[in-house]
């Protein structure tokens, strides 16, 4: 089984292979995973943000629009940053900025692709999960993946969203793209997530239902990444991911006897 060192080497190789597919510079693309998976503990207080100054607009006569005119039309000009710009002003590499700038679904699919290669997951056409881990003894562990980024408004890491309680998976893997380009990985067994509120329309402590709570909107549940870090398990290797499932299964078996 691969250890953390092997996974680091594999991560570098994977990003180099995928670099041309994503349009990244190969020599710098390793910053997507920073040569390692992120395992640091982080305070989830809002990070400092930035704003963009008003543009200097010129009139048709060639003169600049007076500042007082701008202030009358837009009294407190503040142009919100995009997620890509937010990563840029916090010192992210060009490659990390490209990933952070992707549209939501495309961002998620690209991160899922990287995870499948890094953790040697089998891609499946089945619905209800995003990849499968085949253990040495032939056990198939189905993995659902949810990726997030930092909010562009400075409110810290985003949410893991649209988590379905009825989909067919054993593990839920959460991924956060850190500002330094590394990937912060956490996981929880589905059965443990259900015990902590996933699927409960009245749950608000851990998992919260998306959409209207009085009927099934089909949008699933969400959880703040910072909250998830407190109840999920930190993941560094493929073995860590398998252990989350086996440990949960062992606890459930013990409690039933």
C-alpha cells in the first residue's frame, strides 16, 4: 500500500501528466498539490480580503469623469473579487488561480479526476458516487467526493454541498483547495455521517438541508468545511481513506453484538 512519501511522489507525477490537459505549465503545476497533501490545522476565522478601486472612465469629450460624479452614482464603490482574484491577492500561483477560477461543476469534476488518480480509484459509470477503491482483498469501497474553495468575500473556506443521504456510497471525501495550492483532505464514513445528521431535515448542528425544508428539494445537505474538519478524519494516504471505512464498519459491528 502507498505511504505518504509514495503518495507525494505520485501526486507530482499525476499533476505533471494532467498539466497539458488542463493547460498548466508543467514545471509550476506541482503547486496544485504543493508536492504533498495539506495536513495543517487552520483557524477558520475570516481571512483578510481586498477590493478593487473604481475604474478611471473617460467621457466622450476626452476628459476624465470627475470623482464627485462617481461618488454620486456609486457612493461606496466596492467591486467584489472573484474566487480566482481572491486566490491571486493572497499569493497563489498562476496554476492554483486557474483551478480556483473554474466554474463550480467543472472545478468539482477536475478535483475528482485528480483524486481518482492519486488514490488509485476506479472511475465508474454508476450514479451515486464518484469513484471506487478496490482493496487488496477485493472489497469495493464507493467514494462520494465534494470539493470546495475559499469564499471570495474573505469568510474563509466554503461548504461541502449537495451531499445526498440516499446515494450509493460508503465514504464521503471532502476536498479544500488551500490558498497555497495544496489540497486539504478529510473523510467520513456515510453511516457515521447519517448518525451525525445527514439526511435529517431538522439537523442544523453538523449537516443542514439545502433548499426548502418542508419537502425533498433534491439538493441534499451541506456542511461548512470548518465544521467538517471537527468530525471528519484527516486524510494523507490511500490507507487512511480505507481505514476510515474499516474503522467505522468495525465499530458498528461491535455495537450490534
